[in-house]
């Protein structure tokens, strides 16, 4: 193996081990999946707590730096500035490739699993609850249909700030239906002028008069064919709730 090949492979190894430790827009750190595949925990909690993947890959990243210093810096006299540019370029390629693969998997997922919650600050809600009913409710929920097929579904807001899921109905009392065309991204704006908002078990004895606001971190979507999916900020691919 010649010196140029060793230099490139050392930079590739350093860049790849670093990329294993960072979270991406659509999925957890790729290293998490590698660690879990071999039967180890990637986090101390359920993707919370201490990120153990960093402890597994950091020694490999340091070894990568040592190899780069030996084969690229020392043997080929490559400047650190060039190494850093290559490092950034490779990690950019890794990130774009991961994004493309994630979207392709999502687009080819079965049923409602092809729908994703856009991870933006725009997913927000405000509410007031008085005398056993909502007197104010607004919510903006941005969803994307990654498949080419049109989708229609019902929607429940699974918000961590409230004890019970928030259920949405048309003004005539029927379950609200939401629609997305193939490959469409759409912001759904919910308010009491257009929808009835109900919380399965909420009543004034439980909460009294309350008001609040917060980001919408997850929703549950389902259709009339028993397809039910939970999607949230922590799981781009969604979780099928089919029994």
C-alpha cells in the first residue's frame, strides 16, 4: 500500500469515526445503530442521559488523528489546513448521504409510515381550558408525505405537556380527516373556528382552569384501515402501533 493510499485512508478513518458520534437531521448518530447492532447500549436511557456512543468511538477518532499525523502530515507533508478541508468535505458527504438514504427509506415505507413530522420550532400549540372545555386552542403542525402516493388520515396530538392526547374533530362532531398529496409538505393550522378539540379524559375536576403553550413534539396518525403510526422529533422513521 503506497503512502498516498495510507494518507487518504487515515483521513477517511478519522472523518468516519467522528461522524459516528454526531446526530443528524433525520436520524440518531449512525454510531448508535452500529453499537446497538452488536448488542451494546448507545445511551444510558432511551436516547436520553449519557451518550455512550461517544465513549466507544472517541478512542477510535483519536487513533485516526494519530494515523493522519503519521501518514498525511509526516510522510506526505500535507498541511493541517488541507486535512481540515478534507475532514469537513467528507463529513458533509456522509451527512448528505445519510439524509438521502433516510428519505428514501421513508418514501418506501408502508402506509402512514411514509409521513414525517417536520422537526421545526413551527410545531407549536397554545390553549386555555375553562369550565370543562377548551376556550382557546391553536396549533400548527407541519407534516411531509415522503411517498408519491396521496395519504389521508386522522390525527391526535401526543403532547408531553398534557396528560392525555388531544383529539381533533370537525364541527359536526365527526373525526377530522387530514390529507397530503404525494411528496407534499403542508402546515396544518388548527383552531376552534374550524375544529372541535377534545382531550379523552380531561375535565374541570382534573385540571380546573388552565392555560399553556409549548412545542408539539409528537403526533399519532391513523386511518380507517387500522394503520396507526406514532411520529415525533426523536424518531424520523416513526413507530407502527398496529396490534
